[in-house]
């Protein structure tokens, strides 16, 4: 088979089903069979390595749906010379990652496509369900990052899409520009990725809870 190297190592999602009445999360993922490094494309991955990366990233995003993330956001302020800042971190990570299973897979040319199911325990199901029961705000965002930087480029695109979703919602809800905002957010579904002009493009849907808003001049 002739191999044409164009895409970098990446896993993408096509769709996700997340049902509160069920005890599982499900998502469709795919992983390219090669990865990009500083010197260009290299390191062909075998099927086992692709499966491992798919499960690792599936667990990361399923954790984001169950536990969510803490965030800190400072909006750009040209008048005051303040640059935009966004930081986020996982609240918790799935501990027993063996419960994520690939239930269906297909190798198509240069990528492995897989359906992954994660079975939640009672505590995880309660935490996942709680996000939709609280008075959280829904938002969506799109972010991108160059596919030629390093192995974390997919997560960089994800972070930029989360920042865009939070920025969009805060602009709609807050009458006055804040100095600094703290809060939490969770993923409504597994993020969706595609590649365009050498960049990973990520689209997210989140549920957002603002914990604290500091006015300009306080921080």
C-alpha cells in the first residue's frame, strides 16, 4: 500500500452519545497511524499503539464530561494593556481507566476508527448527572492550533476552543468587562476535531458555572 504522509498523529471524534439514564458514555474516535516530530513526519504506529492512544484520549475527555475542569480567565483589555489569559485544569481524572473499552473498530487506509464505551460507576454517574441539574450555562466554541508544533497540539486546540466558549458566554452575560473570572465547566459531549490548512480545528460544547467575578482593579 502506498503511504502518503499528510496528516500528523491525531485522534478525532465523529460523534458521542451521553445518556443520563444510562451508566455509560460512548464516543467515536480515530487515530492516524503516524505522528509528527520536530524533524517532520516519523514513527509509524502499530495497531496496538493506536488503540492505546485512542483509549488514553477517550478517558481524558470522558473525565471532562464526568468531573469537569476549573478555569481562570482574564479578558483582553486594550485600553489597560492587559493580555487575555486562560488557564484550566482537570478537577479529577477517571481512576479505573480499564472500564473504557473499544467495542468496534475499523482500519481505513491510514487511520484506525473506533467506538469507545466507558461504563460509569454510581459515583461517576451522579457527578455526570449533577452538571445538568445545576443552573449552569451552555456555550460552544471553536479553537485551533498548528498541527506541526508537538504532540500536545490536539489538546492545545481543545484549550483554545474552551477559551472561546467561555469568552463568548461571558460577553453575553456580563454587562461590564470583568478583571478576572473563576469557575468550572464540563463537556456536554466529546469535542469534535478536523484538520484545515495545517491546523487542528476543535469544536466544543460546554456547561459553565461562574464561581467568582473580580472587577477590574481588584486583582
